């Protein structure tokens, strides 16, 4: 019994030291002159759904949220935008949010939600589709935090209201 215990401990030590050859396929930190990051090979299979700017009380956009999708996945990219001395723009991927298994009755909305009447263009939400102006069922919410430069989940959904960007009065 004692030998079995030592064998298990030895096996755990050896397996913890085992290295894998997995490559890191993260796109976080990558930069591009293309607003939609079309020059990044890992994103070539995606198509643009929406692109929203975050102005933060300034006239120039410093951040943006790009929504891409392929056949099975929605990819939300939080990007930083910088301008050099000759007004060339550079876009940097700050964080990403991958959403798969979205139901046919659900949709992703970006920039059409407010928190306690503050219209925040940096709110990302999964909502139930509706024909009404006001969204009744908000499933999940994230915020693109310009301070931490991360996409963070919002656990408290009270005070968050979303509006149907496709609403038209008939």
C-alpha cells in the first residue's frame, strides 16, 4: 500500500513536469491598420456584424467593439485605437469574447443598452429577440472596461435596459 502511494506521488510529479507543444493562438495584443483586422489570418473566416466606437467624453474614438461571426461562433473584439503624428490609425486587440451555441431566438446587442439611464456604448448583451422597442429578457451582460482594458461580466442585471436596434413602428 505504501509503495502504491509513493508510485502515485511520483507519477504526479513526473506528469506535472511534462510540457506540451500546444501553440498559443491568442489574438490579444495583435495590432492592425485594418479596422476589421482582416490582415490577421485567424480572423479571415469571420464576417463583420457590427462595429461600435466608444468615445469616453472625447471627440475622437479611443476604443471600439467589433462583432464578428463565422458559421458557429460570435467573436466580440474589444479594441484600442491610437493615432500617430500623421493621423494614421492603429487598432490593437485588447480582449475578446467568444460566444457559441446562441439560440435562434437570441441575439447579441452592442451599444443599445444603458445602465441606470447612462447610455453606455460599451455594454454587450445576449437578449431574446423581440418586435418591441424595449427588450424584456436580457440573458447575459458584459462591459468593455476602458480602465482595465478587459471585457468583464456584469453579474447584477438590475438597472440594465436594452433597446431593440431593429425596432420600427408600424
